[in-house]
């Protein structure tokens, strides 16, 4: 008769009926296909309405280049801040499955409202030969729809990738290897959705209408829900570990109460449960580390602690609980250095689109490609590089590095940061060439200059290549290095780099506009880019990204990977 270890997963996961998950009936790739289908449709919905949003705000709501770019980056930033809320609820109370289900309903509501604001009489701005004339109510309805979407996508964003990774038992060596591949294919599915969005949906928005252009993404979001619920009986669910914020506060309070005590040289004297499992639901024990030793004071067991039958967690914490907080603190420097990459990435939906608006968009004599559709080359780049990385680069690199995954996660992210710098340099060179054509031919007031938009392809392609290294590596790094019971929070933390990247882009545009328009000057980013200097903005981003990379190298060299108790380093 088979033992429980052969029948059930050993990572504490349960099935939808809240019973221990059976290995051969749940999880693995058979469950992941539903999650990948859900992610593909959700990303189609998201990119379908966001890729061309800067043009929508300009066309229907009369926002200038700088104003529309700031509106988009501020909204995009919010989409990557709200994951903190979704992660907290998932890790603390609801679990990832029910968090995804709940916030998806909010998401669908926002998509429907945005579609109505672009198509329903009364909510749709009236337009004539003099342009569109949105009322305050119509503007409010549009923004409410957008920010409901920001709440919905934020709620599910940190949970879906973590939920997919949960389908592989980390205590099983074969399943653990598959988990790394999952993150590559997860990002691949994201970009299949983005490919359809940036090509078909952008064309619909520019040639058929915004109502249809937003309506199709709304339907895609409904399909995402169907995909998700269809796999319910195959999923493995991690048990919520309780509020991570409470546990963090307990360590800080307990350590401050024992501030005058000396941490013993023998770390085995620090408090830890004698059970195999830690006191935190859904979390394995963590080995003690020597960094941030001041926090170890929370685990010093005094005479009064021993005299009490029940341990008060506000006075005495376990080593695992202390190491949880250490793990999060150690992630923060790496997290901070990834914000610059997100700032570069945000240019695809703003400055790249505005740059493309001034160029010749024709394919043949009759067909025009919308400038926002050029992002499909970023998507094609990801679709190309993700399987190449998984099937070619990793086995090749493994021969030289001896590392199971070819590169460490930090090495992988660093390579992406270098590539992102080159993407900005290429964008800047193109802008210099574009401005030279304008200067030499006096095209300053020409709406579209005779220079093909396809000159933008290299900068989009390089951003896509950088994504495969940095964004996928980042997802895997923050999921793997976060404590078991804080994994949604770890992924949410990684996503906030995108939020801050968008906010910094907004701030940079604001500062650059204010500084460069002094004394009546037209500035770097005017409404007529032919008279501006967008290339200077790209050079600024290149320089900041290079300085950031040097800081990243210094931090990455000193980072120590998490070690689970009982596992080899």
C-alpha cells in the first residue's frame, strides 16, 4: 500500500474541497493550462484597452501629448500598486483562488463601464468637425471604468503567476524543475494575448470604432473567467498563512522589547518550534541567517518566556518568523534597482507611440498601421525569445555555469537591464535621424514625415528581449525568494516596480516639461514633436538606466539566496 507521501503533495496544498491535494489528480501542467488560458485572455483584455489608450485620451478627451502620456502612466502605475491589496488578501485570508475570482468580477465591471463610455449615448462624448466635446460626467465615467480595471487587474495580478507556480510541489525534485519552465510559458501566454491586442484590437479601435475596440476586450475578460473556473477541480490551493503585516509587526515589537539583550553565539538557542512544520500556516521552516542580527532579538527566549505555557508572539517569535522579515528586507534593494527598467518599459505605451504618430504608417498604398500596433514587435520578440531561452539558452548556459537554470535569477535580470539601455539608445538614435530629416527638408509643420514607422521595430524588439530576461526572472525571483506564506506579497512587490516606473516616467515628463519650457521655450516634448527634442529625453533615460545598472551589480553581488531548513543551499 502506498504511503501518504506518495499519494499527497508534501507542500501543504489542498484541493477545492479543502482536502489534501492528491499528487496524480491535481496540479502540474494539467492544471496550468487553464491558468495559462486565463492569463492569455486577461492580458488580451488589458492590453487591448491600454496599448492605444494614449491616442483615445487625445482623440476623445482632447488631452495633449504630455497630458495624455501622464494620464496613461499614472493609471498604469495604479494598476501595479493595487496588487499589494490583492496580495495581502490572498496571503492573509482569501487564498489565491478566491482572490482571483473576486477581483475578476470587479475587472469585468470596469471593462463594461469603459465600453459603455465609448459607445453608449449619453456616456459617449459627442464629436463633430471641430473635435470631441466630453462633459465632466462622461470624463468621470471613463475614469471610473479605468480605475475599476486598475483595481481588478491589480487584485489578480500578483496571484495568477503564484497560483500557477503553486501547482508544482517544491518538495518534489521533478516538479520543482518544471516550475522554472512554468514562468517562461506564463510570460509566453501573456504575450500571445498582447499580440492579438496590439495588432487586431488596435486596428479595430482606429478603423472601426472605440466601442468595438473596448467591447472585444470586455468579452475576452469574460472568457478569462470561464477558463479559470473550468480548472477548479484540478487546482492545488495553498492555505492562507494569516496576516503577514501582523507577523512583521510582531517581530519588530518583540525585538524592540529585548533591545538590551545580547544575541547568543549559539543560534540553536533561539526560539523555534520542535515540530517539522513551522507555526505559520503554509510555510516551511527557514534556516537562521547572520544578516540583520538585531532582529534575532525577537527570538531570544528569556526565563519569563520559558515560565509561560503559551508563547506570546508579541514578546517571542520563532526563527522562521524573524527570517520571514529578513527575507523581505533583503529583497528591497534588488526591488529598488528594477524600477528603472519599468520606467524604460513604460515608454512603449507613451513616447514610442507619440514618436510613431509623426512617421509614415503606410503598408502599401492603402493600408495604414496604427502607431500603437508597433508594440506587436515587442510581443513577437517575447514570443520568439521565451521558448528560445527555455529550450536553447538555458541548456547551453548550463554547460558553462553548472547552474540548474542556466543563469541565476539575478544574472538573468542583469542581462535584461543591459539590453534595456540599448533599447533607449536605439530609440534616441532614431529620433536624431527623424529630426535631421525634418531639419533638412523643413518638415516642421508636417503632420506625417516621409520616414517609415518600421524604423521603430529595433527599439521595440530590444525591449521585448529585455523583458524575457528581466521580467520573467523578476517574477521567478520574487516568488522563490519570498517566504512561503508571503509569495503573493512577494510577486506584488515585484509588480510595484512597474507602478513606480510609470510614476517616475510621469514625474520625469512633468519635470522635463517644466524645466525645458521656461522663458517661453517650446520644450523637449511639445504637442508638435517635430519642433521638440524627444531624443534628449531618451538620452536622459539611457544615462539613468546605466547608473542604475552599476548600483544593481553592487547589490546583486552581495545578495544571499533564501535557504529552507533541511534543504541544501
